[in-house]
């Protein structure tokens, strides 16, 4: 679990790692109070049991286009809604992963999805049809065509971190639970929605702003099973709650 006094110690480390870390997850002790770390391609770890690289879905297109979505791996599924643009990151998933987004705009507008595994593009899809859906399948590795056979049941403990402002500023993040799930997402811009797969016990996230173009702090919501447990507003956010 992440401790408050480790935030200051880790800030410099997180900032220094921006150039070399991208979409990695594992379970080693790399600096005080933090347990996630990975190498430049997002696929390797040093020490501790590794988890799969995060699956990232970049939802882009006509700004402001409203949509609903469902994302699923072989263990659990999550439903959500939002507007373009939005990044969706599934930490500690069990691939393959599928995302289906439905365009809710009554007028023609573009929605595109870019699916990535550990920073490597796995699939692209786009549509401009009102009420139409866009589907992206992300396999275990980007060189295969494996697809999810069916949507899994809803997550038993549905943990989400939503970084909802300021749009356009870069930040770094570390997400983990009390058991074995750790993940990084680096050099990222808001808004971003994170799902923590197979979450257990205490769940924690650290979000550190690395640019200041907007002169505004980060705003991060932590939701568990549909209930917003806490909201933090700062340039250095530490946020925690627990699964029932």
C-alpha cells in the first residue's frame, strides 16, 4: 500500500522515469512505498511477479461527441460513458480485451479507437454513424488476431480512477491494490479513466502532474462499485479506498 510520506520521495523518481517507462506493470520494490516498475517496452519487470502490460484504448474523434462503452477481458467487464476525447486504461487485465463504444450524438460525428498493448498498436477502428458502434479487440500479444469470445460478468469489485482535469496537461500515475496488482501509465494527458482488474483490499493511486500548461491542478475521482469514495484536487494526488 502507498504511504503518504513516500509521495515526496517518489516524485523525483517518477519524473525522472518519464522518458523510459510506458505502460508497464510488475511487483518489485523500486523505491520506498511504491511497487510498480517496468522497462521501456512495457513488457518486462525486475523482481516480483509480473502482471500483463496494461491495455490502453484511446477514444478520439470529433471533440465533445457523447458515447457509452463496455470493456471486458476474460475475467470481468465494465460499462461507462463519456465524451471524446478520453483515454481508457485497463490495468492488470487477463487478455484478450474488447472495447465497444456506441456513438450517442444525434448528428454525424467521428469516433475512433486506438487499441494498444504496452505501447504497441494492436488495432484501429472508426465510425461516423449516429448510434453506430465501434469495436476494438486487443489480443494477448499485438502480433496475433485473438478475440474475446464473449463479455465477462461485471467486476466483483469495480475500481475506477478518473483523472478528469485539466485536459491537455501531462501527468504520471501509479495504481496498485493491497495484493499483487501494480501498474504505470506515463506521459499521459487527461481525461483518462483507469480500471483496476481483480482488485482486492485497499486500492491506492498516485497521480503527479509533470507539465503546467493550464496552470490548474489535477482532479482525480476514485469510484468503487459505482460510489465515488473520494475526490482529490492537487498537482500531487494520493488517493485510497478499499474493496468490500
